[in-house]
C-alpha cells in the first residue's frame, strides 16, 4: 500500500479525478511532481490547475553547479525524500518510456496514467498518520556554544570559501550565501539515527532520506550516486566525507571505544576503506576525549599514534604547502593541527578556512574539536546567526539531539 505518489507535469492531472483525489486527501497521501521543467513553470501550471502538492523537484534542484538536466532516477529519489518517505512506499504515475525507465533504474513501482481512469489506484493507497505538531520549533531553545553546534558553525563559516579559497586569516565572516552544507546535513542524519534503533538499515535510511531531502547541499559525485541508487552499496570511499559527518557519535557515546565503534559503523556504509574508517574514528575519538576533559596535547598524541597521523606540521607550513586533496589522510591532519595550535574557537576556524583547502569540511572538523574543548566555546554571535540558518527539519533534529544527549556540564545545551 503506497503512502506517496510522484507525478510528472502531465500525469499530475490525475488529481483532478474526484474519487481518486478524495481518497488521496482522506488518507493523507504525500504528493510530489518531478520534472525537468523549471520550478516556476511547474508551480504556475499547478496553480492554474488548482492542484497542491507537498514537493516539486525541478531541473535546478539537484545541482550545486547549475546543471539543469540530471539523470531522471535522481529526481525520483529526491521527490520521495522530500515527502519523507522511503522509495518502496512511493508509486510513480507515468505516461512515457522515459519515466518508465527512470522508475526501473530507481527500483520504484509505477502505474500508467490513463486520463479519466485513475480511480483504479484507490485500492493501492495506504494511509499516513497526521503530521505531528512541530513543538520543538516553536518553543524557546538556547543557542548552544558547544556540542555539535561546533561542527555546524565551522561548516557554515567555511561554506563560501571551499571554491573561493583564501589564505587570509582575517577573511570576512558570513559573506552572502553562506549556509550549512553537506557536512551539516550528513552529521544530522547520523544524529537522528543515534536517537533511534541503531541498525545498519536504519542508518542508511536516515542518511538517504535526509540528504536527498536537501539535494543541493554539495555532495560529492560518488556520494550523490550512493544516495540515489537502489542498492546503497559501499563504494570504498576514502574521502573526508566519513569524517565530516561523524561528530554526533562522540556526543552520544558513553565510552571512547563505543565512539570508535559507532564511527566505524557510520563510515563503512559508504566509505568502507581503511582510510575512510580511520578518518571517522580519529575525529570521533578526538571529540570524545576533548569533551570528557582530556588535555589537547594528550589527545593529539593518542590520535596520531592510534590512527597513524602526523600532527607535527605548523599551520603556517600547511598553509604554504597544502594540496587540495579531499582524502582523509590529508584532511584529518589539517583539521587537527588547526585545533591543536589554536587557543580559541575563532582562531581554530579561521586557521582552517585560511589553509585554502576544503574550507567547509576542515572548519567543520576542527570546529567540532574546538567546541568540545573546555574554554574554546563558540562565539555567541556566530552560533546565533547559524542557528537561524538551519532549515526547520534540520533544526528539529538538532534540538532533539541536544535534549537526548545533554552536553558537557555547564553548557547551554
């Protein structure tokens, strides 16, 4: 029994058929339109037809680079995620071979559009429970200056400098279009998983649903393919994607070894290489040890020895010689050195961004380490600005995680 329907800009006319439309409304069926046409064009057509849907996925929605035409299966995965549903709970209504092929590639069920004959779908519809009230979003919640907010703030500060690199330590803060990116979305998808049943299947579902619901967050091509494939098979990734998303693990774990084990689980669903797993474990271990009060120098020695990194280069040396590689064996030392050689959160993040490498991710990792370190709290103005930038669904997960896993004593979270 299907809980969601995906149409194209033509088959959406099925919602004009009375019996079918009534059943959709009564059972709270989620609705989406996926189209290669522009969002404005699709929206105008729906308004003319008097049809309302929960989500529109149009040409520009899937690309951070401005490419308007993407593989059709991508649209279907994103549409399902924006409805808050798994692909197996969605039925696509199609009218051409291109749509049929897209559904087959995505592993999604489909039915042919027959004008005037869509009441046949009524028996295939399930029922969704009413949406819960968004209490978390309306109540007052103090902006934390520690915890996973350190990752989100670092990510946001660095977001405009990933592709506009700078070596200026005094770079302008929060230039236009600064925003939380894939580092934040990926980390919050893991935070959500940590609050529920911690199985591999639940982890994959959480990551796929939340990341696909934010398709323009800036994922790598490999990870985007993983998100929008039916199998979600690990692909041996060794990049810093496994490290940038792991931070919540360190705040949920009750011991160092639990943090390291959970980090392994979060990495290996996609980044199942030695480098991919070690990078995630190193960051989780570093944040866990910092938040439990171990001295920075001790943490640096422990992580370097256990996971095989060199944290001896100075930040200035890294800035002069750094490559733009995205693999963990390059990124982890960069982030740790920025933290180990800084006295404040601001200095840590400014060092990370001004390396002129993968600015948002290095700043997210380094910022996560700094915010976990007593005496290196996030500047209040930064935290409050970034808190307001979080989309409602991301903010809801963030607030729930802070409540489920209270941060270090004396913090605001």
